[in-house]
C-alpha cells in the first residue's frame, strides 16, 4: 500500500475522502497500520480541488473566496497539484467559468498551469480565444485572462529578447482574428509608459522585441509573422514598420543632403489592386479609360499618363482594363507598392516642398509624385 512518491495517497486516504463505511476503513488500517501516520494529501493540497469542484461554491461571495485565499496561502503548492481526474486547479476553474479573480489568482500561484494542455488537448489560452462573449464570459474577462496567459508564455525574454521555452500561446494568438486574441497581442506589446493602472507591468513592454517575436517559430517551424492574421498584422506593423506600414530597405539611403535623407521602402499597409483602381476611375462603366480619366489616376499612383496613351493631348484614345493592369504591374510590380520616403529635418523646408507640389504641375516622368497618404501639416 505504501509508495516512494513525494505525495503518498493511500487507500485509507481515499476511503476517508469518499466517506466509506467504518468497516472498510478498519480493514484498510488493519492491513497497513502505518497509514494513519502518513499525511493525507486530501486534507492539505487537495482541499483546493474540493473547493473548486464543489458546485455549491460561489466565489462571488466573500466567504468562499476567502476560503480559496486561505488554502492558497496555507498550501501554496496546491495550485500545482493535479487531482484524481488529472486536472490542475486552474483548469478546473476554467472549466467551471469561475470569476477572473479566481482564475488569475490560480495562474499567479502556479504559472506553469497556463502552459499545460487541458483535458480536451487545448491550451488554456485557446479556451478563452474560442469562447464567445456571454453574461458569464464578458469580453473584458476574456481579454484580461488571454493577456495574462499570453504574457506568461511569450517566446522571448522581456529583458533582452532572447528565445525562451514556450508552449505556443503567442502563435495561437497571432494567428487568430478574434477580438480577444488581438487585444491580448496589443496588450503584451504595449510600452510600459502607455499602460493603464489596470494592466500588469510585468506582462507589457514586449514591443521592443518585435523583430524577435515576428521571427519566433512554433513547434512546426513556422514564424509568427507568417501565421499572423490580418487583425494581428495591423498590431504588429505598428511596432515592426516605419509609421506602421513602410518596410525600409536595408543599405545606404537613396539620397542625402545636409537636412534631409531619402529612403527606399515598401508600403505593406495594403496590396494594390489595379483592377479596383480602374473600376473606380471608369465613370461611365464602359470598360475603357480615356485620357482625362487616366490623367487623374495615373498621377495618384505615381505614373506618367503617357505610359498608357501614346497619342497627343487631343487624342481620344482609350485603354482597356486588362491593358491598364498589365502596364501598372510592369512598372510598379505585382506586390507591395515600392515607394521612397523623404525625411526632412526642418519643417519650413517640408512645407515649402508641399506648397510647390500643390501650386505647380510637376511631370511624374521627372519628379516622384507624392502619395495621397502623405502626412498633413498638423501631423
């Protein structure tokens, strides 16, 4: 009946826990008299499991919550012990949809529980990501718990960004498009100075390691950036890209003066669809663009209208959608839009250039056109 395990659960302990008859208890005690001297784990660490599993426990009430705190303080190791059904206390709390003060308290008591799979094979963070908002599971609760679990299982160190062992919570969140996952990603990346009083400092500030996080790989060798959903990409790009959308080209600048520098970059904010651009410019819907229609959109995408129509200014030539798309792809590429970014040290020089572009008709063959999303004078 005895074992060499650190936590010895004897038949007598189970009989006492299940309130077996006195005859059963006596028979077990006769078989192993020393059992009475062995500490009964059900009376110590497993008291936590009993309290959590009790359907009558109402942790919104102070009495039951105080009992939970007392057990946690008296037996801190209990949060890391599995019950006879194999579940950890945190997993029991999640299965029962217990209040956030209970689940967060159990997570803080034994953080490893957030990295271990539950009975159904999911990580705890997947439960909150999959869960729909209900009266018992408000969005605030889902987001708060997802952020706590994610911050506890990041693939890099908050101190220096070096890789660390993880269970995949970052990749689960980054690949999801739910509000819960996206909010959790945004929460852990947020810089310390931007957090609210309700946030936990030690779970924020990962944004400074965004390059390491973007390249972090899951168990199948896939990078987080490669798995990222559209919603998560928008959050990641705020930290990864210049102005949240431009991927700067490595190497020396394209041009430099005493007060400015010009850099090549790719605009990753959205994929350009030249067919959509054509349709919006095709006012009469005849599937053709004439010179007047072409002039307006050619300048907006940074191309010379003469690239499309070789006739004179008075020509009534037009171009089809297929021809337009083909020319755009040939000159601008079929991927992210290639752009140049001019950084200027003096505001008055920047204002002067903006005014010159506005007041004069500049030929895109000789002058790089300004994009429609160039910052205003108040930005």
